[in-house]
């Protein structure tokens, strides 16, 4: 069983029927129903309708009200204000709706109506470079969207479009040829830690850069090495592969620490499209989509101009014959549509690349490779330091991601140990990973994607406020209540019981889980799920304060409240799992 209709869907249906009966000539008007604090739901669609019919909104609303039968679902409906409808649902309807959700292992969340093949491109770090907080954002947002879309039944193809090609490899490889032991180390293989791999690469990068900048002859040799790389000369290619592999050890260590789904199978880097580039350029030129301009192959756009009002082109091929970033992206589109048959493509890339993607998508569209509405660039904002400037170390370098994650886990350990002093060191260590990593992910995912945010570990691991720790504690607390339930007291829905206000509020919110997920999936905005979960934990806190669970007056109420607890816990952990955040049973 799945797809439990929400209360709001059922109420909407009844209301639409009443509206059609009262005003047959406007049978298709939308009553515009939404959740409300005044009543359970409010409909304000009659205001617009009255305007259109040149009628009196309160009078129209009255006619609709008289068509609604109060009963199992709607217990009360009244006209309010200028012509709103305030609707209250019955307690039994709430409990029954929740019972139907609880009976389904998907909590009544429907599959997407027309699932398709969705390519989600995210993380995309660059070989031989440190990952930075921008890559952290892309990785975390991408991971959440992958989980959410898969849960909806989409066929998701993950793509980690790593930067593994370009002229900088000439320099690195040439240096390695001249200093063959630079990447050597003991114990190569599984035991190799990502941090060590990255520091070797960092050293290689800095050393080769220094020679490159100071020795013109080396610079020349490095340039020639690029040509060898492009020609696929075996020794050159081997060393290139060595550098890429070393980087992957580092990337994988970060992914493992973060607990994201990415694996080596998802890595299809820029280099993968090399062989397609000459044909691609020729086709673009022959079709007239791209034209030669000062030797370079360019695509122009009427509405894209630089500060001097000169058109800014997308460069497919440089005057020296080299292909760049844009050509690779065009080839990737062709592959993803033509070979992988993508119905949708999401690019999780920072907002500064918005113009690039606009030009790439438009070029692909003109070339006939990209149907309308398939590709979406999902931009995200910048991670800032406490000073409000892009997050860097004090000396102005990129912050090492691993250090950052380690620090988050360390802070979390302090919070966990303080909150539960009786835990052993081992237990603290175990839980602090879930808490610390969860904190970093949640801080990111709970911020509207396009906004910048300040990286503040103190706030991220705080027990109060909109943090993952707060949600994890809510979950663990419910688990503890469930564990403490006396023998024989089992969670069970009792629709015959009247509900307290805090129970109604919690119940109505629980019922909105599926709709929230649908909204998240349609807008690609995970922060709406985070906001939903935070509100859920808050409703639960009020419920727990006002409605004793294990000390409730009678067995039926105990069972019903345990049922509310259990469904809240399941919804919390399912929702957090979709954000890629774990909810430990005990904290
Ligand atoms: N590697 C690039 C960077 O670190 C991001 C790649 C974005 N994806 C793409 N298809 N262009 O900035």
C-alpha cells in the first residue's frame, strides 16, 4: 500500500465538490486551500472568484458552506473575514490519516507520477587540488537530492564530473618525469589515508608550480607535455593516471567521512569526453551554431554582453586549437541525452557559473542536442567565514575539508559527552561522528540553496535552535520513551479518542510529510525538508510537554500517544535519511 491521501487532499476534494454544487458555472475554480493557524485549513479562493463573478464574497462563501456535509472528515466550516472559509477536521480523521501512513513503510509517500532518468551532477572536485567548501556544498546538496529523487522512484544516475584534464597536467607530469620519486610512498593501497595522498599531491603541485614560474625552459617542456598528453602518449598517460588515482584516494576519503553515496563508478571526469571534442566542434561550425572569431570557435548570444557592451562569446575551441571547459560540458550533454537518455539533468554548481551554464545550455539547444526544460543549473551561494568574507584560512588559503570535518566531529564529541556524562569514550566517539557530520550537512541543507551562509561550528553543533543535533536528540528522546513503555503498552491508533490541541497540531504536521517531499522534489530545495523536520521536532516538544505519554490517564490514551511518538520518530528518521543525516537510537 502506498500514496495515502493527505487530509488536505481529502478536504480539497470535498470543498471543490461543494463549490461545484453551489456554483455550477464556476465548477473548475480552485478553492485555494492551505494549512492555517486559525482553523486547521483555510480556503481563500472565493475572494478571487467573487471578483470575477462580480458577486459578494461572503455570500458566495455562505453558499459553498451550505453544500458541505459535516461528518467524518470536516467537523466544522465557517465563513470568516471578507470571505475566507475556515475549516476544522475531526479528531478521528486526523488519527485515521496517520494510521494509514503508519501502516505503509513509505509513510504514505507516493512515487513520482512519471518517473524518468535523472542525471544529478555534483561534487566535481579538481584533481591534484584540495576540495574546498564549495565542493562540500555541491556534494552535500547533490547527495540529498539523489536520495530524495531515488525515494520518489526516479532512476538517478550520479555523475561526478571531476576536473581531470587541462593544461595544468603538463606541468605536473613533466615535473614527475624529472623527479620520478615525488609521489612515491610506503604502504600504497587500501590503508593509504586520504589526507596523506592529498599532502603528497599538494607538495607536487607547489613544487612543479615553483619551477614552472621560475624556469622558462621547464615551462616549455611542460607545454610540450600537454601535447603528448592530448596525443595519448603512453608514458605521459600513465603518469596522468597516477595523479588522478592519487586524487581519487583523497576524494573517496572525504566522501567516506561525509557518508555520501558517491563511488568510483560515478566518476566520469572531463577527460572522458576528449575524443568527442573535434567532431563536436566540427558539427557546431558546420551547422553555423559556432563561428570563427579571431581564430577561436565561438558561440554568440544577443543578450549576453560584457561591461564594454561587446558580446561575450562561449568559446568552444581556442585559437591554438585547444578545447576547454565549455566544449567538455557540451559533449557531456550530448552523451547524457543521446546515450544515457536523460529526461532531466541537474547541475549542482556554485552560482558564479550561472552564465557559463546559460550559454552552454543555449548552445546545446541551438545545436538540437538539448530539449527544452531538461537541464537545470541549481546554483548555490558561498560559504562565508565569521568575518562575512568567503571562507578561507587565516593565511588566505582554502580550508582543508578533512580538517574541517575532523573539527566538527571533535566539537560534537564535547557536546555529546557533556549532555550524557555516563557514556564511555568509545560511545562518545561513535556518536560524535553522526552528530558532527550531521551538523555540517544540516547547516548547509537547512539554508536556502541560493543563499550564502556563515560557517560557524559553534552554532552548527548547538543543542538548541534549528540544528541537526536538536533533531537527533528529539529522535533519540522518542526512542527512549518507546523503550521505557511498560510491557503490554503498545503503540496503537485510537480514533475514538478526543485529541488535545498539541496532538492535533503534531498530527496535522505529520500528515504533511508527503506533500513536503513533493514540493522539495519539484523545486529541488532540500531546505524545505529541513524546515519541515525542524517544525516537526518543535511540535513534538510541545506535545511532549503538554501530553504525558507513559503517564496518560488510561491505557487507550497511552497507546495513542505512543503511536504519535512512533510515527514522529519514523518521519524524523526518514526525513533525515533523505538529507543524508543519521539519527542514532541513543544519544
Ligand atoms: N570542477 C569545477 C570546479 O571545481 C566544477 C565543475 C562543474 N560542472 C560542470 N559540468 N562544469 O569549479
